[in-house]
C-alpha cells in the first residue's frame, strides 16, 4: 500500500515537473513516503537533500 501511495505521489510530481506546479516539493514527499518501506528510497532522498543543501545553502542570521 505504501508503495502505491508513494509511487503515485512521485508520478504526480513528475507530471508537475512538466506543468506549472510544485514538483520540487512533491517528488521529495513521494520519496519520503517510499523511504518508510524501502532502503533505496531513503538513500535517494538523502542524495536529494544533500543536493538541495549545495544549491540552497542555509542562510545565517547577521551577527549583531
């Protein structure tokens, strides 16, 4: 059941990638659902998170 739900969310995310929509948020959501059951999805989600950290580094608050 988890595989069907997570796979469906990823398919919707891929469709949103080609249409206006928040694919960047939906695809990791589907991976996080799949990661509850599958190790490969957890590793892929970890790689996606690492890539997001490289692209968008955390903002630091200015020191007073």
